[in-house]
C-alpha cells in the first residue's frame, strides 16, 4: 500500500513536474508570443508614426498646394482681366487708328482743296495785279483827262449829256439850277474799273468820301462815292449795289 501510494505520489509528482514544465514552456511560448506581439506593436507604432508624419507632410503639401492654387487662380483672374483690358485697349487703339486714318484722309483732301484754292488765289492775285496795273494806267489817264477838263482843255471827246430836268444841258459842265432836285451829271463812265466823272467839284462844295445817288427820271440806278475832287470836276467809284450796266453819261446825281 505504501508502495502504491509512493508510486502514486511519484506519478503525481512526475505529472506535476511535467505540468510545470509544460506550463513553463507554455508561459515561455506565451512570453515569446507576447514579445513578438510587442515587437510587432512597436513596429506598427513606428509605421503609424511614419504614416502620421507622412500624413502631416501630405496635409502641409496639400495646404501649400491649395495656397498656390488660390494664388494661381487669383493670378489667372488678374491675367484674364488684364487680357480683357488689353483687348479693349487694342480695340480702342484700332478705333483711334481708324479715326486717325479718316482724319488723315480728310486732312489730305483738305490740303488738296487748299492747294487748289491757293493756286486759284494766286491766279486771282495775278489777275488783280494786272487789273491794278491797268487801273493805275486808267487812273493816270483819268487824272489827265480830268485835269484837262478842269482847265478847259479836254483831251477826250465826250458824248453829249442829256439833262433829265425840265431845262436842257449842252455839255459836261451843265448842272441843275440851285434849289433843283438834281445836283449834277455824269460826264464820263468807265465800266472797266467802275468809276464815273461828275461835273461837280470843289467849287460846288464836294469833298472826298461824299456819296451821291445816280438817278434817271424817277429811277434810282445806284450810288457812287467821291474819291478825287478838282475845281469843277470829281471822280467817284461806283458802289457794288448799283446797276452798273445801266449807268451812262448824262445821268443825274444827287447828294445823299
């Protein structure tokens, strides 16, 4: 019995030892597994930290990219606005250029017109010079004629003068009686240079610049302005409003 108990005790002790050994091995295995898990956990933590750092870097890069994108969008908007402004400016310049071309064409046409007018004015000036020369010659001849008439030695033959008053005149020196409706008569008409010679002068109180009305009966033919005065004669320019073609020797003149 004691032997059996001893054997049982020995078996139990052996089993206990085996169990302890198994438990120790199991615990060691668990510890190894735990170490492995802890190692894997540390590795995962390292990877997680790396991922978080990468995430933070990505987020930072994303934020920077967004900032750059916003700046690019603003720059693009400014560029578009600047392009639109430039386009409007170009259109305005094109319109201005078109207007300047039109103005230039008009200025060129105006210059051509002015050149033509200048040429015409030069031609007219030359004609006026020729007329002035002729007028100077006619003036000299008229002064000679008037001087001769005033001294009683006429150098030209004058038509008979018809006095339109109730009396009759026979020559250039005939004048209306004092108090009559007519002051004098025209004795010479020069149609080329629009002047007349009247049989009135200083002795009748004429002065340079005095104006006379030319009449024939009741018809008013025009007006003349005295430019030269002698003792018994005077030369007067025919004024523009007169009927120059109708004026002739013998027409009466009245002081205005």
